[in-house]
C-alpha cells in the first residue's frame, strides 16, 4: 500500500480489537493476570514511579515516628521503663505502618486505575498526566478507604474484646459464642469485601462519589462473586509469595547489620540500637514489597472492573470506539 493511502475500515476494526494490553472482549482468567503484567511492563515509569512516591511518603512518616520514639526512650534512665516503651513503640509503629499502608494502598489503586484504563486503549499516560487526572479524587479515595476499613476494625475489635472478657469472667460458653461470631464475621467480611472490590476503579474511571462507587461495585459483581474471588485470590497469592521472600531476606539483613553494629556497643544503648536497626530494615523491605505488589494488584482490580463492564454492558464496543478516535466516557 502506498504511503499516505487511506486505511480500510476493516483494517482499523481489526487493529482496534487489541489496541493495548488486552483484547477488547470478555477476558479470561489468564488475560487479566497477563494484562496486569503487561500494563506495568509497558509503562513502568508511571506505575512504579507513583508506587515509589507513595512508599517514600510512608517511609518518611514512619521514620519520623521511630526517630521520635528513639529519642524518648534514650532519655529514660530506667531500663524496665525503656523496655516497656520500646515494646509499645514497636507495636505502635507497626500499627501506624498498617494504617498508613491501607490508606495509601487504596489511593494508589485508584490513581493507577487511570493508566490501566488508558493502557487498555494502547496509551501510556505519564506520572504528571495521571496525577492531574486523579488528584481531585484523592479525598474521595481516602473516604472510601475509611468506609471500607473502619467498620471491619470496629466489628472485630468489639467481638474479640467481648470474647476475651467472657473467658476472663469464667463464662466459657459466652467466650465460645464470641469466637464463632468472629468466624462468622470473617466470612461475611470476605463476601462483602469481594462484592465491593471494584469500588476503587469505578470511583476513578466513572467519576463517581464514594457511596455511588460502592453501589456500582455491588452491581458489577452480582453473579460474579466466585470469579472475582478467584482472580483476586491468585493475584494476592502471587503478591504474598513475593512479599514473604523479600521480608525474610530483609529481616536476615537487618539482624546481621544489627549484630555487626551493636557488637561495638554495650548495655541498653546496644539493645535499643539493635531493635531500631532491625525495625528500620524490616520497614524498608516491606515498602519495597509494596512497591512491587501494589501496581500489580491495582492493575488486576482495574481489569476485573473492565471485564465486568464488558460482560454486563457491552463495554468493549465503547472501548473500540474510543480506541479508534474519541475518548471513552465512563
């Protein structure tokens, strides 16, 4: 064909069938996982860049808390009091890390839903473009995180507390009922969590509010619970293996560095320094694991959302139109 000749309509339609990381049709199990890897591979600067920025934000926050705790502990003369504060500080540090990670994970998943949606159409948005498109949704994403996590914390904390109090008061029957209630609540939370798993990409890609995104996810996952659970389970298993390997490796490095450093320091100062070094290296390992895991999970979530819309709403036709010209609307 001569240069500059018009492209036949049938040729455009065929190339639009897979303009990006997935074929524009109902997706199979492998298509979703493969598409998630393809999204990160084709646009690593945006995916890993945003994950790195959020990880650094968590690192600086936790490091500041750890440094403050270290200064407080070193000013205490009593060894017993210092040990108690050190234990409490370590528990508090891990709690803060969990809360900060949960909030930033939801926010990062939301932000990365945009480049995944664009990657479906064969586009590679930069970090700057992704930030401009999603920054106005950060507060809604934080609100979504709070709605998803606070009820879970309250329910489980309440049930566990009641069980402990019951056993402490000698009421074994009430304690056993409490344990079964915790198990029942766990099953219910898994079900609700899967049904609401698509709320984050829906919020970003369809410009929805928090409550609307929850309703949207509930509708999209209707009749698709086991499929959604299976994909998310496998994706989480892959991520979990990577995280465990990294965590174990960094813990070994932390202990080795701690022993090497504290071999020249004796007494309470050496014990505190050892704990701080091990804790710090462990945190770095956890953040590195998150850096690799979060983009993958975000891509899987966004592709599950896309697949649900394709199967329920014929969204592939809108995507084909968008890939051949106009931008796709939510």
